[in-house]
C-alpha cells in the first residue's frame, strides 16, 4: 500500500540528504575504522595461516646438541602426533658480496621431491624468481638479500674457508650458482636467526641440494603435526604443540641415552685408534732412532770387520803367495826330475824301438818264412790232393810224390828253421815285451809322474790363477766393502741428519697429537647426553613476532576505534536529536492526526536505522577492504607474507554494527520519547527558547564591567548551551588528546633509544665467554686492555632468571657484579622521574621498572628467583631503576654468594670504546 | 443534561518557571450534535486552548470534558490517540501540512489510519482542489493550503470537526469559500463543527455562539436562524 506515511518518511530522507548522509558517513567511518582495524589482526593471521598451510610449514623443529641419527628419525616418525617428518642438514657459511661478508645458513632440500611432489614437501620454499636447483652446485637464495645486497640469478656464491676452515667437514661443494630466489615459511620476518659463527647473527639463508652435505648426522628435524585445525596464533595451537613437545621429550628421553652410549662407544673406538696411532708413531720414532743407533753400531762393526778382513786378506794373500811359491819350487824340482826320467825313458824307448824294428824285421822274415812254409804246405796239400786223384804208381803220381817228398823235406826243414827262428824271435819278442813292459811301466810311471807334475802344475796354475783372482777379487771386494761402508756411513749420516732435523717437528706433532687425544678424552669426559630442543612454530621468531605484532594491531583495534566510534556516536546523537527536534511540528501534526507515538517514532527510527544500516554496510565493506590491507602492508615491509585478503571480521563487524545502531537508535528513541511525551498542541507550537540566565561571571563586576556587549553575549552563550559547550570542549579535548598522544608516542619511543643506550647502558660492547674459566677471562681481559680502542671494561655474570611473586612469573636477566662502584660507570641505576641514583648494596637486588610493574613489586617486597640448575632463592627488592629495553635484576657478588654459597662464574664483559668517531 | 459535547468547569494552566497562566479558567458549555458552533473572543481568550482540549490535542488541568457521553478528559494517552485518530478532524490555524507530501498525500496521510475515511481525491475535489492534488504545500497558496487542511480533516470522517481560525489568513472570497464548505459539511453530514474565530462577522452562520474572554465563557448564544454564508459581510 503506497501510503503517505511511508512517503513522508522517504521524502524526509531524500529531500534533506545531507543530514542523512552525514549520519550514514559518520557511522560508516566509525564502523569501518572499528571493524576494519579489528579485522586487520584476524585477517593478517588468516593470511599468515593460509600461507603457512599452503607451503606446508612444519609445526615443530627439533635441534639436538649432537644432531640426529637415523634411529632418532625413525623414533620421531613413529610418534603419535607426527604426520610428516623431514630431517635436514644445515650449516652456516661466510659468503662475500661486494666486499661485505654475509653469514648464510645453508639448508638442505630434496630437489627430487620438490619437483615431483611439491605438495608434500615440508617448509616448501616459495619460489619468487628463477627456478629450483637441479644440479648439485646450484642453490636458491633468500629473496630478502636481493634488496640489500647485489645478487642476481646466474651469480656464483663462494663459501669462504679462510676464517672458517671447518666448513669443509660439512660440505663437499663450496661454490654454488644462484638459480632462483625464494622466500621461506620459516622466515616470515626479517630476522634470520643466530649462529655460533661470526658475530652471531645470520644475514640470510640458502637452499642447496642434500647431496652436498657430508655430515654424518642430521642437524635438524622438521615435523608436521596431525590434527591441527586451529590457527597457529591461537592458544589451542600452543597447547597442542606443547603436548606434542612433551611426546617428543619422552621420545628423546628414550633415544638420548641410547645415542649417548653409541657416541661414547664410537668415540672411544676412535680415541683408541688415535692412541694406537700415536703409540705406533712413537714406536716408529724410537725404532727409527734405535735403527740408527744399530746402524751406527753395525757400521762400526762393519768397519772393524773390514779392517779385520783386510788384514785377513793380507795374511791370506801372503800365506797363499808363500804356498804358491813353495809349490812352484816343488814343481820345478819335480819337473827337473821328470825331465831326467823322461830323457831316460826316451833313451829306453829309442832302444826298444830299435829292438822293435829289429824284431819287426825278424818278424817279417819270420812271416816270410811262415809264408813260405805255408805255401809249401799248401803246395803239399795241393799235391796231395792231386795225388789222391791220381792212380798210385803213375808217373804223375810218382812225380807228385817226389815233389811231395821234397817239399815235405823242405817243409820240415823250413819248419825247423822257422821254429828256431821263431823261438829266437819269440825270445826276442819276449825280451822286447819285457822291456816294453818295463818301459811302459816306466813310461806309465813317468807319465804318472808327468801327470802328477802336470796336475801339480795345473793345480799350481790354478792356484796361482785362483790366487790372482782371489787377490784381485779380494782387493775389489775389500774396495767394494769399503765403498759400501762409506756409502752406508754417508747414508747413516744423512739419516741421522734427517732424524735430527725432523725429530723436533715429529716430537711436536706427537705432542700435539697427544694433546689432541687428551683434549678428545677431556671432551669425551665432558660429553653429556644429547639434549633435544623442540621448538614449536608458535615459537619461531618470525611467527612469534608476527603474533605479537598482530596482537598489537588487535590492541590498537581495541582502543582507537572506540574513540572514533565515540566521535561517531556523539555525532549521531546530536544529529538525530536535532533531526527529531527540528521535526517537532511534523510530530505534532502526526500526533494530532491520531498517529500513535510508536508509529511516529518509527518514522525516526526508520530514518536512523536505515542511515545506520547503510553506514554499517558501507563501513564494514570499506573497513575490511582498506584497513587490514593498509596495516598489513605497513607490516609487510618487515614481513615476507602474501597480501592480506579483505575479509570481514564478523565479530567486530557485528559489535560495530550493534554499537552503531545503539548510537543512532538510542538517541532517537530517547529524543522521540521526550518529544512524544508532549501533547500535540505543545508540539505544534514552536519551542520556547531556553530562558536566558545570568552566569557566574556577572557576579564579578570587576571583569564583567570591562566586557563589551559582544563579549558579554559570547560569555552568556558559552554557558547557556552547556551541552553544546561540553560537546565542543570534549570534542576538541578528545582530538587534541589523540593528536597529542600520537606525538607523545612518537617522541617517547624515539627518545627511549638515546636514553636507554646513552644514559642507562653506557657500554659500547659486550663480550660473552662461551667457555668460562680464569684463563679465558684473563685472556679476554688482557686483549681488551692491550687494545688501544678500549677505554675501560668490567666483567660480570649474566644469566637468565625466572622471578616469581605470589601469582605471576616473569623472566629477566640477572646481572651480578663484584665491583659496584665501577659498575655504575657502565650501567646507570637511577629513579626514572627524579634521576636520583639508586644504589646497589649487598642486602637486596635492584630491578628494572617495567619488570617491577608487571609483577606488582614495590621496594621492600621479596621475590623468588629461579636460575636454571640452581635452587630457588628469595631476595628483597631494595631499588627500582629506570630502564626501557628488556628486564634486568642487578645483584652484588656478595649477595649472590650468600644466596648460592659460591661466586658466580664470570661469563661476560662490558667495555667502553674510545670515542674516535 | 450534558450535550453531545460538554465542557464542565474545565481549567488549563501553564506554568513557566515561577509564572502560572490560566488559559482556561473554569470553562463550561454544551453543544448538540450536528451543530455549527462558533467560538469567539479576543486574542488570548482561550479559544485555541478550548479547541485543543476538545480535540484531544491538549490535556486539561481541572474539570471534565465529555464527548458523545465519553469523558474525554479522563483519557490516557493511548485513548487520546485513538480519539484523535477516529473522532476528531482538526483544521489548524497555520495549516500544519506535511511539507514533503503533496496535497493528496497529506489528505491520505490522515485518511489511511481512520476507520471510515472518505476518498481523499473526492474530498479534495469537494474542496475544489482537483487540479492541485499533486502540489506540495509550498506550491500552494494560503487558501489552497487551508483547503487541503480542511480536506484532510474531512477525509477522516470524524465526529467532531474542529477549526482553529480557518479563515484567519485568507482573503474575503476565499474565506467565504472555506466557511461555506465547513457549513455545508456540517449540514450535509451531521458532523458537529466547531469554528474558532476572532472575527465576529462570522457568528451569524453559527447555530451556537460561545463567547470567551479571559479564559471564561462570557456568553453562550443559541442561534435559531443562522444566516447562510453568502449573506455574511466580512
């Protein structure tokens, strides 16, 4: 139903848009600021959470005093809360760029997994430029370094070994080519963490393929926890992580003793090996020396032997010569004898030969004779034969017979002759034979004799030759022997020289080795069970500081928007009031026409609600679009996080909305109520203006009479409209207050630095001893006192302490000094407001102001101190000193002694540098 | 016997700081249904006060007011609202139209909450504003505005039509027209009409004349033979 009442409402708005829009915009402003600034913190957290989710940030990082071996990893993998686990290697190295030295943390990545299953890689690096490494000698570098240093893709970084030679024990590759730049979820802030190398702070990080690490154990483990749905910035997450840390601690409690045993055994083995090696070396040295001594002795012996041999040689040579000469003489004699015999023999032989040849002649004769005989015989035989064939008595036969008989006679004769000759011959032959025999015997003998002589001669010759040979040989041998001996002597000398030259070094080396072994043994002694330190992601520096910063943003979101909101509320209030009051006549008309009060009020409610409604909608939309982004971008300068989504924070939007409605509707209702209380007649009459009143000032004629009319009117007006006056004053006061607060904040924060670091902490340098001890301290102090740039220094003890009062605990640094008068030169203890000095005595401690305030401590109160590994002690607070950075508790050495029974270990030195700048 | 409308010793006081003013000081009168009543008196006599109290626009501080047998002066706020809604049609001296509604809408505004309203257009036609229905009060002349105001009151079809100086700002001719309209309505519909005026010349039209002075009723005159409006001399 198009009804006029609605029309009048609508036209009321449309015809006079300025007021309506004013309300709408002021509501929008207040709501946008409120919901926007309040949305900033959740949006920032959500963005961070999403980022950490997207890149699989690990929930727990564990480091160990002794690294992790595979069994440790296995045990952790099987933990109830472990969803995924990633062991990693990491080492810090120095890199030079443009003449500046950077300390980079090199961490291992699994390049295979990154390219094949990026979604399952924990703490997946976020590639900003370039690509991930594919070769062993490639790396991706911290994107932060691009802004501050001169790195480009394609550059090579070189890890320095000059100041850090041990790094080669961790990496087998020292040169890496930059192929990309990355951000890491482990480093969402600019903080890069601390290191034990260099000045202790890391400049950046780099990821390199796992294969480059030669470490035996993993340096760290990253674990993603199961069943985490909460925001990483919430208490629930913290609790879950703490539970997980407990579980890890339990696992550690089982693994660490095992590991300790293992390490100890391995170390012992190594030490044993070392010891043995040292022993071997010692043995070698002493055996070497012994050998030299022996060699010397041998040489001497050899020399002696040589002499002896030479003498022997001489003797033998002489003896042999003598023998030989004797033999020669003997031979000569023999020869002579033999010669004689030979002559004799030869004569005999000649004789014999003569006889033989005679005999030969005789033999020939004989043979002739024989022959003839034989011929005769054969003739005879032949004739006989013939005879046989002839008839006896024939002429032939008779002839033959005669022949035969002749022949036979001849034959017989010849035979007899022959026989005689033969006998003679035989006799002769026998004689000859005998002679021959004799001769041959003699010959034999002679031969024998000659043989013997020859033999003897040969032998002599042989012996002579042998003698010669031996002599020569002997001589050569002796020469050789002498040469050898000399050579050996020279060698020995050389060896001796070498020994003497090298011995001191060798001894030194052995001494070093011995020292190293001792050190190793001492270190093994000192070796404690490994300790695991589990760090939750909520404790990660970047996440923690982001949490704090978003808390601060939320804190800002608590108060500042309220102020804006109040302003908005005030504006709404006055505007609505004015609107309703100005519409008094119309209210009267409507009332006169019989519209119920409620209906009439609804007109203004619609007005205010719709204005507020639009304002809220506008405010929420713009607020959540602008503020979170603006604030996050401002923080983005120091954080590497993706941009924040402009999400509406329902909670604060609702609160803002309700607040806005209340601020617009309630005044509307109130003023409506007031107006509608009147009867229509009254309403339709113009409102009677407020009656004028005299003001207090008028009672002071001294002033009042001096004022002119305008001034008097002004004065009157000021006090006449008290509400307006109040609002103006409050408004201006509020604004001034805000502006003043802003400036005040800026100045306070800015001035804090010089006050803290010039007036309170007057030292320029602090040196912490990694290993305490008299020697180390005096070394350090002598270095400092010898350094011309150091003006003065003082040593002290610093440790972290937990201080407890009845219901709260807070951590602080405990500083113990043994020289209070000198200490004041380095740290000013004074009251903040008055700057009166606060003295440190032996009866109590001096605490810093904020610390005291946070624990609610006043001078004279007692607090309980708990230092790690020391019993709890109670101390009285006798002074509170001005301080702006961190919390400190100052104590004298004497007090410390009385509390703990011993002096504290001096572990630090403050020093002041001469002002040369 | 109380009439259709009955005022019995009605008192109205205004306190402003220490000052008390009695706008109505014991007003007593009666009026019959369907009468055309004119209330006259000099300025400050209490005429508007009486009308306001009669119309439920204001409360009284003493005495009783009866309308159609009902004690209006005893009404609570809610009852007064209902009373004003359905039973009263008020024509204001200074029109009191809603500036951001047209003539027609102004009339509709009043009509749409009534039990038995007349058709707004028709009423506007009846008052002669057929061509001005779509104009805003700022675009209408004084007489036209007053007629809208009357149309508004008429459209409500009330028991009582109360007019506070309806012709006060009008010229002779327009005034007559308006008066004619009111009279006609009174006679044609049987509506009881009260007209306040300080112009004595109007009084012959009335059936009853109530003269007020200083917050009291001076005289009540019953007019047996009222004159028609044309015959009035302003």
